[in-house]
C-alpha cells in the first residue's frame, strides 16, 4: 500500500555495528536498510552508486531469505484512502528526489540533493506532513524500528505483503531454485527497472531540471521547443521472446495506481519512448 515503510536487512555487519555505535544501543538488532512504498508494488529508496535514489519493486527488496517487515502510518493511510488527490501529492513528493545522490556522510554533514536510505524516508514523510522522532539527517533504520514499535500510529502489515507476493510468479521466479528461471526473471526485471528509472528521471528532468544524478540530458530542438530526452543509464537488449514478455510484465508493476498525475505521465510515455516530449 502506498505510504508504507519497509525495514530490512540487506547490508553488511558493519552497517549494523555502526548503528549500534552511533546510538549506543548494543542490545537491539537493527535493520540495515529502509525503503518507501510509492505504489502497489513500486518502492523509492536510496542505494550506493550506481543506483542512488531509484525506483524498484517490492519483488527485489523483499527477499524471502532475509529478515524484513513493513509498517503503515494509519493517519497517512486514511488520507490516501479517503482523499482522491492524496496519491497525486505523494507521487510529487517522492519523485522530487529522483536524481538525488546517495550519501551516508549526510549523517555528519548535510549536502543538498543527497540522502541515505532512512534520511530519504524521513524527508518523504516530512513532505507528506508526518514527522518522525528526529531530523531526517540524523535518522537511522534503528530509530525507525523503535519508533514504529512504540508508536500506536504505526502498525505492522508484513503479513499483507507475504500474502500479496507468495503466489506472484514474477516474485517467485526471482528466487526460484531453477537456475534458468531465476536468471531469466532477473534479467527481465533489471531491463524493466532500468527502463523505468531512465523514463522517470527523464520526465523529472523535463519538468524540473537536471540534478547531479539524473542520468539524463535534455536538449531543446527547433522552434517548437520540443525536448529530446537522452538517457545515460544503460539498457539491456531483449534477445529472448520470453525475456521480452517478462520484462513487459515487470514494467507494468512499476507503473503506480492510476491518478491524474499518473494519467499525465502515461500521456507522455510514448513520446518519451520515441525520444521526443512536447512540454505542457
């Protein structure tokens, strides 16, 4: 559900020890990564280069072999359910960070247009009018874990995601014991993810201007002022019909729930795929 926050283990023991050292809490078992659910399946999170601030799917980060939990702010959820414009506002907030850099050093000294994982979630929640226990630049995954457990406004909805994914063949395929199936699904997923992130960053560049990690160039062509979007991020060839089909299925999951904002993005999608977009 849009607005949920994912806590998970995805990094090294150094990350866990570093959090314990910074918080002087050596008894807890902290999560090592945090992500924000921005669509039914899509997730915004901050990762070290080359990804930086990117969009991915819950399929990638909710590894069934690792520890993870999902938490929901009941007030934000009520707004998203009852207010038709709330999802559009959420989309604007989260996509504003596309093109920003990953930078853990922000914990010690802030730098514009950059975030580490829990800082990004803190900034998003603040942008949605939901404050967390401390400034975003000082927020660690361990802080969020403790806050969610102790605060009645947050509920554990992990089981919803287990039920959502357990029979999803696109999810199961990524972790299949069959090596060929896993490789095919992984390649198709990566192709879809690269395509969507190139498209999303290009759209943000056209609308708001480039950032340091936008991975897109904008060129104005001709008297009509059309903008050519040139993605710098890599793409993968669809050399196999099965891969093309699977990549298309993963691509569908990246698209958020239809809203006025989503419809506007869809109306430009084909133009962007052709390399040309007409401004509003």
